[in-house]
């Protein structure tokens, strides 16, 4: 009898390698492994494929997702200046929906009943994969081996793998869990689980230690067209090319490390370390260009949209109607976001030091305090009168009635203030024992007053 099929999101790492064998042995399923290239570090994905085939999979697909990842996912993230909790630029959260689309496509191609992933039961990625798959095809059933098996720790997984002939890259002496793509690297587990412990230098591969960075600053000019970067220092390149080059430049100057306590969707706090040199630099530059080109009310409103967008994506809702609607707003704000931003990298910092655009709303004649000043200073008096009219009326009323208000030192020195209506009413209320009010309330509630 033919076995049911399962499509496995496969990376060749510890968790998914054990998952592959476990699905065969424990679930009696034929496995189709899908390896997505989203720009992660690797020694050759063909080797990952060969490893999967050697373990008896039905097929192993190597899918180059990089261009689609940049054009369909990272572009929207940049529009949103996406930073979960205003710190983390969502590198893992962005790749999961991209991979999920290909998992569903493979399931349709092979007639697979199931899709499986190697995420843990207390991580965010399980939600991202499963929510994305459900929104793309609710009929597909999902298997999460790590939530089912009895392997509680990474050392136990390593022992199981060795016992079942599964080669794995992790060792008990190097237990870090790494996830990376074009947008950066996420590092967790091991000694990093102690929030007091300084991250060991060996976890970083994209960035040099800031104290070892060059002693001279490096300047880079980034050109944008409709919110997307297309050139560095006048050298035109694709968005992907810009990301790759900025990863090198920013990383060489020690910029792009994040060490944070993160609030996971499942309710736990987690210590996370990230390397995101190119992503952070682009977000800083993109924000600076928006400061120059977006109208004030749009810019201010967009800040809230950015946080909503980042939270939705972090929580696995890439394909949700809310996220789709937010995308439409964000795309609208980028129509005239074209220009050049100059940034300075120096020993772990990235500072915007210049910006220019044909769509700039910065008017020198209005901003200057020199002789060329064209601002109508006389208009300010009427503007202030109208701007504060409502609050002024409120303040006058409250002080006239003796309501609580700030008391200044000069008033305190004059002794007790004259009592107003507010104080008189307050004293009457304080003196009244409210017995008649209580009795009426009890009658309304119980029919008769309750006597002590």
C-alpha cells in the first residue's frame, strides 16, 4: 500500500535532520524535503540535497527564493522600516512566509497530505509556518515532530541522530541555533540563554568587533527610487546587490549587532542575538529620506502603522487581510520617496550625515534664521491663540471653580487659596454620610433596605 506523503521544510540542520528520519520511522511517511535558498550561509545546498537523498527521501527540492524574497518580502519590510519592539528587523519572520508558499506548492505538486516543520513548541516560527500554510491552503494537515517526540534537549537530539545514522552539524560543545538569510543572522541557545552573560565573540560572522573596526570613518551614499535602494556611491545595482554590499561595508565597520530580551508571541521572554548590518543601515537611511519627503501628518501616522505591521509579521500574519491592507498604505507613502542619503560608519555606529531629494519638503527659506527668512512671524500670534483656545478655556474654568490645578511657589507663599465652588461641594460631600443614597440604592437592588 502506498504511503502518505509529507513535505518537510528542510535546512540540513540538527532539528530538521532528525525530523526527516523521525517522520519516516515513527509516522511511516514518504518525505519530500524542500530546501529554500533565502541567502543563508552554506557550504553548498547540493550537499544538503545529497544528505537528504542518502536518508531515503522521495525527493529533495532546492528552491532559489532569493529574488522573490527581496522583491516581495524585504521591499515591504523596508517600506515599513520594520523593527519588532523597535529593535529587531524581523529577519526570521520575513523568510517563513516565503518558504511556506513553496511548501504548499510542493504539497500540491506531489499530492502530499501533510506539511512538516522542525520548530520547537515554544518558539515563534511554529506559528509563522502553520499560520501561513493554513491561510494558503486550509486543507493541508501539519505535523510538528519537535512538539511530539520525547527528545527534550539538543544533546538528546544529537544522541538520537547519531544512534539512527543521521549526520548533524551541531555538537554538544557548539550548541548554538542559527537562522540566517539575506537580511541577517539570528543566534540563540547555549550560553546565550543566560541574559547576564556577554555573547562570546565566536557567535558573530558578519560583523567585526567594533573596537577592532577601522580607525577612520567610511562614508556611503545610498540612492533610493520609490523607497527601494538602487545604488551605492553612484554604482547602480539590484536591491539584493545593495543588501549584500552593505552587509560587507557595515559589518567591516562593526555595525549591526543586536543583543536583546525579546517578547515572543507564545508569552515567554527570550534572549536573542542578531547580526543585521545591511538591514539596519538601510532602515536608518530610509527613515532619514522619509523625514525629508513625507508630509508631517503622514509621517506621524506611519509610525503607528509600522509598529502594527512589524507586530503582525512577527506574529505570523503575513498573509492576513490586516497585513495586506497595511501594505497598501505603506506602498502609497513610497510613491515619491526618491533621493540620496549619506551615512557614516565608524566603530559600530551608523550615522546619517546628509540627505537630498527632488521631492524634499524642506524649504530653506522657511527654515533659515538668516536674512533670507521667508517665514511669516506675524502669523504666529493668531495661530497660537487658536491652537490653545480650547485648553485656555478649560484652564480658566478650572481655576475659577477652584478645581485641582498646579499651584506655583508664589501662590503657596500667600497661604491657603480662596476656596471655590469645587472645594465647597467637596466638603459637603465629605461631611455627608450618604446614608440616604445607600438606602435608595439598596431598595433599588433588593426591594427593601437592608438594615444593620
